[in-house]
C-alpha cells in the first residue's frame, strides 16, 4: 500500500510517496505478489469467442419473444 502526503502549499500535487514497512506476520487479509510477469499470449481464446457467440445468439433469439409478450400483456 502506498501512502501519499500532500503539501499544503500546492493543491493536488504530491511531493513524497512513502511506503510503509512490511509486516513479518500476515493476518491473511492481503497477499503480496512479487512476480509481476505478464503472460506472453494475450487475447481471446476459442472458448471465449464461442461463449460470446452463444450468449448473443440467445439474447437476439429471445428478444422478439419478449417484445411480443410485452405488447400482448400491455
């Protein structure tokens, strides 16, 4: 966690950023991860694309049914 201290002479600008010392015992509230590597392959998988196509096909297929029902009930 980073704590920013504001100088009262200059509005909305920080001069110092202080990092509190690490505690030796963690209570389980936060887990610090030191390995900040980005995966080499980024993007959508075939499973993601098929899931999105399936969801949109259900939405577009049921839209006329919902509109017809609303018109009939109203």
